[in-house]
């Protein structure tokens, strides 16, 4: 199979959903999620491999809880396993070179202008802002960006960097103010009940040797460390977390009431599949097409699409179910919703 600039994920649109409850409690931040503050929150499902069911289940379990109030969103993660190690201590180090926990937030589900956060068991953090996924032309990762008001803590049930200790898990607490996310939200508004964000979480875990502490296991064939494991809440079907269209949904609720994923999010996925096809066509034949039949090939769709192209750009549009909105995807992957 040809390797395209923008690979098509080997997975369908089936994102996990979390109904985040509101809290009036005050968090005493220490990294330990076994306390009354978190009793109201449900855990997510256990993380899976980033490529989905075609890979083995993770060797260690990971799951997350979330809550919110008028000012902040709260994350509590439990990372089980006896291999608890970390080395990096400088903020904005490339934290996934250690074992780590990561949060990704797209506040408006357009796949652009989203936040990435990583931390290790030493409570060293790396926060950055991405204008677009790396796959898309013109993408920038703003490494100097800081989440204003961010609060974090790590807790270890065991002993850091000691493989001989009775290690059971490490856990983290992360507090992100909504004010820190307002630049990517329409009108800068804080969320209300029934609003949603697109989210994903990742746990990077390296194979290690346990001699005088931990060190990464070396593959004798390459003389390099084995590739890291990537365990996530919402699998993307390939080893790339930066596919926001496949991230999970977090609905803000009062007390856990449930909401359906909006129908236009499923329409976005139909547009996204055409976006993959347009870029594959460009890689193969050197042009974008305005002919929907050329894009669909043997696939069938009962939806009508309008496609506009230039030499290096395209936009594909279709109507919402009630025909009150036009939903569009651009060549750089951004989703836009227009009122008719």
C-alpha cells in the first residue's frame, strides 16, 4: 500500500464519550485521586493501544476521571504498573522521552488550535499549543506556550526509579482553568451544561531493563531503544495521536445526564474521509478534483457534496440534516460550519 503524506486511519468513527459532572467541592491538590473530591466522578474505560483492537491490550491499565466547575476542568489519572520511573526535571522538556501522561483538548471540534499537555512522575510538565495537526500544511507547535493557571501534582504508590520497591501505580491531578482555553473558544465563553469538548489522553510507556534502576531496553537489531507503547482513551488507528477528528467527546453535565453525539459530527466524518481521499489523489496524480465520483470511486454516498478546487487548495461542502447549515472541510483539514 502506498504511503501517503496524510495516512487514512485504519479505524471507523466510534469515539468514546464521557459525561463530566459538575462539582462544588474544593480540590486539595496532591496527585492522589483516592479521596472524597473524586468520589462523584466515574472512570473512563481502560486505555487501549493507539492502533485499536489490531494490537494487544496494554500491559498496564490506565484510566481517567474528570470534573468541572465554573472556573476549571479537573483531571485525575490512575496509571497502574510496577515500572515507575522518570528523569526529566526541566519544564517543556520533551516529556514523552520518559514514561508520561498526556492530555489533548480541542474546544470546538474543528481539529485546529488545540492544546497538548504532558507530565511525568516527577511532576515535570510540557504544555504547548498547536495551530493544526502536524500533517497539515502550515502547522505550528508553539512550544513556548504556557497554560495560564495550570496546577499539577503526581503521587506514587511505591518508590520512584526503584524497581525493587513494592510499586503499584502512580496517579496525577491536573487543573486547567477555562480562562486558559478561551482563545480557541468562540466568543471566549466558558462551557455550559450540554456543551462538549473533543479530548484524548495518552500514556507513553517504554520497555525497560531493571538493573541499578531503570534504563530503556535496547533492540539489538537497531542498537536503539524499542519503540514506545502508546496507550490512549480514543484510538486513532495509527501511531499518531494528532488526529483530532477521532478523539473522544466530553460533555459538560450537571450530574451525569447523557447526551447524543450531534448528527453533524457524523457528517464531519463523511467530509473527513473525502479529505483523506483528496490528499491521496494529489499524492498520486498531482491534483485535487472537483468530481465527487472520482473521489468516491466504488464507495457509495447518499449525500450531496459541493467541491471547489484550485491548483493547491480545496473545499468540500455538504448540508446538515435539517438543511439550515453548511458544513465544510478545507484542504488544511479545518472544519467550518456556516449558517444558511
